[in-house]
């Protein structure tokens, strides 16, 4: 700042939507939420995973490669190449309806970093798909369509009855 002038700096680049985290730690849900609130549940080197134990161990591949092939709200398609099992964290809110596959095989999705989601990717080169699926969405859409069709018919019928003499 100089004589009434304000110099603006370029904004920091946004955090990546998906990242490989080489060090993981199993913690309780409560510990993960507390750590997330103070900003210590996730960084580019360490993540807290809500689990009793880490199935692939705590030390992943710090030189792993992540290539995001496609992403949209509620979906990610990536290619991952790793020397040892490593946690892939997606900066999306964790809900139990997230589904993930590695090479078309289902894998478990864990709460990671307090509020996000993570999956363990084994060593090797893999295609990863992560998507949010609401199982009752189709039922809700069908109900809405049915109501949109039946409501005008019911109103027309009620109006026709109200116009008839008793």
C-alpha cells in the first residue's frame, strides 16, 4: 500500500478437486470432524480417514500420478498410477450414496478429511470412477410425473361436478 494505493495480489489457485495423499491415519468420526474444523484433517501430504484401521496401510506413494479424465458435479473419472496403495481424496461432501469402482470393480468409499470422501487405490495403473447415485431419485421423478398428469384431471373432474346442479 502506497499513498492511498492498494496493490492486489493474484488469488491463490483453487485446491485440486481430487488428490492422491501419501500419508493416511485412521481416526474416529468425532476426531475427524474436530480436525476438519481446525484445518488439520487434510493437506497434500496427510489425510484422516474415518475407519477402525486402514486396509492398505498408512504410507502411500508420494510420487503417484493422478490424471483426471473427466469430472462433473457428482462424478469423477481418472487414471491413477501408483507404486503402492494410496488414498485418493475427492473434495466432495461425503454421503453414503457415493459409489466408486477401480477397474470396474466396486471399492469402499470412506469419509476422509472430516467431510470429504476417499478411496484406497491399489498399486499399479487403474481407471477410477466415482459417482453419486441417489437410489430413490427415479421413484421421486415417477411420482412427480404421475402427480403432474393426475392433478389436472382431478381438478377438471372436480370443476365439472361443481358446475352440475344437485
